[in-house]
């Protein structure tokens, strides 16, 4: 009975995910652009947008296979990419958009799914489908996120940056402060933070691979792992962007080109600063005035509130705590560097980061509470985190001037609210670890792999 209920849950989750992707596809088509499903299918035959991400998805798929089959699958993916590269070279085709590799990884992931449906049965089929599903979801999640960002720019003609920037005075305008620090570090500091910021998914996959290292031997996935948290963050976060559109300091208060010199579309769109309130970031702090929504272009994503990069980095930090020392240090470094990049590049305000921390801890608490059967302590923590998160958004929208006028009061209150959620999460999960929930019995093989 328990196995049947879990099977029904997986089918329902798959149906909801597919419906969500179809909805995004239809919405994107409405604006004359390809949606996530079309983009994913195109990568089966054309240069993918991110070959590294596809190989990361393949790595997640391979956790369900024994070592011999892992090497075979990886070799097949590399071989396919090599053959495609040779054919392009012989035909004189140059890859001008996308990456020259990655198609092989996607083909192997799809092949694993087809193999599971046609050649496996029972628990072996389910396990292999779960692995292929994780690999495909990593890429589909990226495509869905890109579509969400497109929709925020097309459907939200005005943004709330003046409200958030005013509220940010309560924290001392950290984006302006860190932005000047990053400028002072020169090329080295910028390149280091840019590498960390751009490779957040790679760090997540490394932590996830450590957590999933025993899946092939145990014949089951662990009760809770990083991939679940990442997917839920990516699913829920953009929805909040739709109701709280914010573009960030570099666009609302700068010319938008400081870190986009090699991207023609950004330079062309923002070089005149025609949409910005003023070109003062990061040299001059935004003045305290009565905030109001402002019109903005139809290209820049409204993806600031909350900071999902902060949420993902905090998730990596949390899930790396039970790893070896090197992994724990890497998780800490990625968190600190990501926070510095989000502020120093002008992509986020300080209050975005506070909201992002509360957001991810609430999601983590909800996922772990679900695994434990929705016990009382977990429900209380989720309710408290959701209440604090809603309170933060409402205060940024309706109390920004008061927050800016009395930073000595509201600054500590913001940090205290965030700290209370952190404390509640650490305390509650610590109690859970002392009295863990019953461990599921591993799924048995129906036939050899």
C-alpha cells in the first residue's frame, strides 16, 4: 500500500511538472518565442545552450547505475559529441551560438529513459526512470527558468525598485558598499566572483552527487537531497517575481552595462540609461524619496525579489554540512562568494538576500516536514517561515520610507527576523536528528541491472 501511494505521488508530480512546462510553452508562444519544451527538443539536434549543464544532468542519471555502466554511458556521450564535432568540422559548420558539446549527454539520458521503459520492469524500471528524470529535469528546469524570466519582462511593464531601494537604507545600502569593494579589487575580484556566480549549478551537482553516491548500491534515493530543494526553489521563486517585479540596482540605478560589455543586446538596450531612475550605482547612494513604481523595458528580467541565487547558495551550504571537510569548506566558500557577487555586481539589494534566506529555509523545512509525515514541529516552522517571508515583502512595499528614516530600528529588526528563522530551523532539525523518522526499506531488484 505504501509503495502504491508513493507511485501515485510520483505520477502526480510528473503530471504537474508536464502541465507546468506546457503552460510555459503556451505562454512563450503567445509572445512569438519558443518555450522550454521546444528549447529542450531543439538541443537533441542543435548546439545546446549549456553543454556543461547537460553533462551535469547525465551525472545525476548515472548515480542509479553500477560503475561499469556509468563508464559505458559516459563514453557513449563523449563519443557522440566527438562524432558530431567531426561532422561539423568536415562540413565547415561553425558553432556560433551555444556549446559545441552536450548533445551526446542528452541523447544518453533520453536513451536511459527509453531503455527503462522497454527493457526493465518493476523496481529497476522505477529507479532508472527516476535517474533519467532527474537528469532531464535539471535541463528542463533551466529552460523553464529562462521562460519565466522572459514572461516577467513581458507581463510586468513596471517595477518596484524604488520601494526596495528605499527599504534597503535600513541595512546600510549593502549593494552600493559591496559594489565599490568589487570595483576596488579589479579584474581578479570580478573574475573570481563571476566564476562562482556563473557556476552555481556545478557546485550544486557536486554536492548532490555526494549525497546520491550510494543510490546504485542501496537501490533507492535518500529521503531528502539537494536536487529536490533546487527544483522547488526554481518552481516557486519565479512565481513571486510575477507579483513583486524588481530588476536590481545595476539596471534601475545604473546603466546596466558594467558587467555586460560582451553581450550586445544588454549594451544596446541599456547603454543610454533611458529606463533607469538615475545612473548612480555604485558611486552614489540612492536618495530617500517617496517611492513609486517605474516603467521599465520589456527585456530585463524582474528577478530580484527574493534572491534565488542566495536561496540556492544557502541550500548548497546546508546540504554540504554532512559531507567531508573539503565539501563543507567548498559549500561555505560558495555561499560567501555568491552573496558578495549578488551584491557587488548590482544584481540584488540587501533586502533581497534577507528574503532569499527566509525563503529557502521555509522550503527546506517544508520538504523535510513532508518526509516526516507533517509533524507538529515541522508545520510550526513552515508556518513561521512563511509568515516572516510575507511580512518582509509587505514591509518592503508599505513601510520603505519608515525603514529608511529609522535604520537603527528597522535594520536590526530585519536581521533579527531572518536570524529567528535560522535559529528555528537549526533547533528543529537538530531535534529531528536526535530522534530520526523511521527509515524506509530499500527497494529490491526485480532483475539484475
